[in-house]
């Protein structure tokens, strides 16, 4: 896998990273909505941002 990634252009590697981030974001949104159906959309999004930023925001 590492060799495959080395052959990618920097733009391709950035795209792969962004796609992985989008997938994590979407999965976390879905999980939090199911786990906390009483939370507002804003609360869910705030929690997603908090978790993905490791509390830095």
C-alpha cells in the first residue's frame, strides 16, 4: 500500500486524504444522529467538529 501511495501525485494524495476525511465526517454525523436523536442539527455538527479537531476548536 505504501508503494502505491508513493506513486501517486501530491494532488492525488490530497484527494485521497480529503475523501477519507469526508467519509469519517459523514459516518460520525450518522452515528451521532442515531445515538442522540434529541440533539439539534447544530449540536450534532458541533460535536463532529469537536471530535475531528480533537477538541482544538
